[in-house]
C-alpha cells in the first residue's frame, strides 16, 4: 500500500527465517504484528519477542534484525516512508549506523 507519505508492506516470514541486519538513515519504521511471534534485535538492546497484536517501533539510525520464532510463519505490516533506503550491516560498502 502506498500513498504520498507512507508505504505499508505486508511481510510473510517462514518459521526460523530472519532478515539481514539493517538500518534506515532518515526515517522511523514501525510494524504491526498480525500473526504469530517475531524476535526483534534493535541496536545493542536485549532481543525481545513481539506477539500478534503488538506494535514495534524503531527510530531512524538504529540497526535492527527480525526473526520469526516458534513453529508457525509470521505476518507483519511494515510502515515506512515512500523512499525506503536500507543500509545492510554486512555490506562493507554501506555506511555504519550513527546509533546503536
């Protein structure tokens, strides 16, 4: 879903699957968890698990990684801006995040 200011992606992830850790330089991101459980690792904070109905917020400049936990797939709605920029921590050509 896309309008003049926002982008919403519906993301389905299989059990045990995770993304590459990344960060966004100039916008916040938040998620609504629609199905099952997901573990978030944000900066140097302790990982935590969000469950169906939870909302997770990550401010700009903070690295984050997301992993589906449990035996079922997960579904989340990711809300960002139109011009989505991802800098991946495992890419040596990408800048490092300003926040931890």
